C-alpha cells in the first residue's frame, strides 16, 4: 500500500518538485487458495480490495492466480508453512 501511495503522489501529486514520468501497471499474483487455502469468499474479498485500491489510484492491473503460473490444481495446494521445532 505504501509503495502504491508513493507512486501515485510521484506521478500525480502537485507538491513534488521531482515528478516521475512513467506508467504504472500492477501485477498481483494471487496465492490465497493455493498457498494459504483461502475459501472462495475470502479470496474474492482480497481480490476486491486489490481492485479497489488500483482503481482508486487509477493504475492498471493484472491479477494472476498462482495456480496458472505453476499449472497446479487447488487440491494440490502448496504447504509453505515452516515446521515447528517440536514436530521436526
């Protein structure tokens, strides 16, 4: 969020003497269902938040599900948790 805010004010802010001249496109890799096992409802809520923020700042965006990057099925969800020392 802070980075998006900084980019927005660098591009469109009137108070800065140093303006940046480039276009911003946000690439959001959605890892919710594959990595964290988020439900469809949870995932949609997160995606709506990302889209809302991008639209607020007038940035174009692409949302890419992690499943399409690695060509995996949701039921083969990745387990990225760190093992507890007691169970290791």
